[in-house]
């Protein structure tokens, strides 16, 4: 159970307020942490042109910037989930914020392609510690009645971080220096890690008999609903991360925008509408879950089904305005999945596996992202982004149907 720290317990009245607001204050503090997380990982995608100039990256090597991060982040996820079920989650969160900020600084100091890619690998390792611990902490603090909203609101920080990171990276490269951009972002993270060390409540680790072991990995997939959700998340992330990694460069090349404008246009429309979708999808799922046990799965499946065609249309649009319009629709419906993927998984796995369950899902999403970011870089001059996305859209639709069937039959 989440408890407040002593500064909020000065009187019976303040104690009562803390009891009501505590879990939502936790959402707020972790929202900022996740936002910084995504600024630090996303800003690089808006400075591809300057990295090609200063560090001699090729298109395929630019794809490696995202893929190496994703591979590292992905492979570390089960281990990070196990740590989140074994040790104090608040300490893991603080350690992660501190270490990834140091890795962000290293990106800005890199003097060669190899050093830059090495810093991205370290960034992936250190950011992996954050998510299972944060999601597990939030899930334990919120009941079934508010879980989708709490996790969805926390996840919406990803959207803000992507918008800010996309704009900020391009603006700093255009007007100041891409190296200074990384240094300033690192400084913000270090300061926030110090704040969290005082603000986060203590989160005692589960008892040894309750903590998940690696042998429990197989138990997660005994649930057909969890397996279908994992497959759907794989297809969803395949499209999502092409948006995150390649849409800024696509707009820069196709519509001759500046790095600032391409980074802004590639993020603001998708992420603002996704934020609305997260709020709507989380509230809808929490409301329906009172009557329908599979509600979170149904809302997540509807999100994948509806967003997939618009993902393809964004990259196939003949004009910038149409690309913006399609990206708004894609973002809104993708928010339904973003709000419910982890909350749905917690409906079919035990509380003692919350960290591992989130870690495995994030690992699956990371595998998908790492493959597709690199594949898009390799295939952009042959079949193009639209050609690749039409096949991913078809896979998303099939997975949405499978998830709906599994939830209806087995939950």
C-alpha cells in the first residue's frame, strides 16, 4: 500500500488529504520522470541531419541509433522486472534517473560514431531500470477502479516527452548546438533525481516468498489473454516506433522542413491526440470494467484496429496537411492501447509478478521497435515507409481480432 512521507502528516486533516491524494501525487512525480526519460531518448531523432554531417552516420547507421538502444533496453527488461519485484522500487527509480542522465551527457560528449552508439547502449540499460519499478509501484497504489486511468496518465508523459524532445532536439541543433542540448537535458535529469530521492515514499520490497523468479516467465504465457496481448503489443510497437524514430526525418526530406519544424510536426499532432486518446481510453476501460471483465482488452484491441490504417496513411499522404490529419487520427486511437496494455495485463497476472509482467511486455515491444527502426532505415529507398507500413497495418488488424477473441473466450 502506498503511504505518504512525514511532511504530509502534520495534522489529522492533512493526513486525510494525503491519504486521498497520495496515489495521485505519485502519478504526478513519476509523470515528470517518464517525461524526462522520453525527452532524453527522443531528441536524437530530430538531429539525424547534423549527425550525418558531424559524425558521418549513414542512413542505415542512423537506424542503429534507435535499434541499439531498443535492443539493449529490451534485453534488460526481464532482469529489470525481476529487480522491481525483489528490491525497493523507489530506489530503483531514483538510480535509473541518475544513471540515464549521465548517459545522456555522454551522448553529447561523443566525438565519434562508435562512442555515440556506445552511449546509446548505456542509455538503454539505465532507462530499463525505470519502467517495471514505476509501473509496479503505481499498480500497487491503485485499485482496479482507477488502475487504467493511473497507468494511462503516467504513460501520457511519454507523449509529452516525445513532443518536447522532438522539438527541443531540432531547436538546439538549429540555434545553439546539439551537444549543448544533450548537456542541458542531462542536467535536468540529475536535478530531478535529487528531488525524487527526497519526494518518493519508501517502497518496501516484496517478501522473498512473494517475489517473482525467472522461472515464472513461462507462467505468464500460460494465460492466453496475456499471450494475445503480447502479440498485439508487438505489432502495435512496430508501427509506433517507426513514427517515433523516422517521421521527423521523413517530413524533413519530403517536405523540405527545417529540423525544428520537422521535429515539431512529427510529434505535436500525434502526441497531443494520443494524450486525448489515453484519457478517453483509460476512463472508458475503467468504467466498462465494472461490468465486463475483459473491458481493458476490448478497448486496447479497438485502439489497435482503428489506429493501424491511419498509420499507413500518414506516410502515404500526398500533402503535409493530410499527413498531419492522419497522424491526429492515428495518435487518438493508439492512445486506447497505450492506456490499457499494462492495466489489462494486470487483470490476468498475479500482483507478485507485476514487475516481471511489465518487463516482459516492454521487452516484447522493444524487440519489435529495434527490428522495425533498423528495417525502416534499410528499406526506405526501396519499398519506402508506406510500403512497409501497409504490411504492419495488416498485422495489427489481425492481432486486434485475435486479442478480442482470446479475451472474450478465456477471461
